[in-house]
C-alpha cells in the first residue's frame, strides 16, 4: 500500500498524484470539471499554513481552501 497524505501536507514544489477525493458530490463534480480527478498529477506552488493551497493541475493554477485540501488525498508521483 502506498503512503498517501492530504494536500495540506504536501511540500511546495513537490509533484504528487491524486489518489482520492472525499468531498460532497457537488464539490467533487466541480473539481472534476476543473481537471482534478484521481490519477491526475499536481504540483504544489504554495501551501500557506493558515490559508489556501495553490497548485498546478493540467497546466492551470488552482487555489483551494484548507477545508477542501484536507479532503484531497495525494501520493508521491
């Protein structure tokens, strides 16, 4: 079994693979529409401990709040 963590624990500059998203259906669908699905590679651009997590997914920069980032599971790419 691979080691996974939530997106809040990811290091700036690190590249990770999304292994799961545990959010309400509406939020899950919205993230999927933005390209964030299981298996997608993301690169963390900024991880503010008191605010949002900014990451690159499929060539686009996305920012999500800590509440959402805590429910996105990633593993080393």
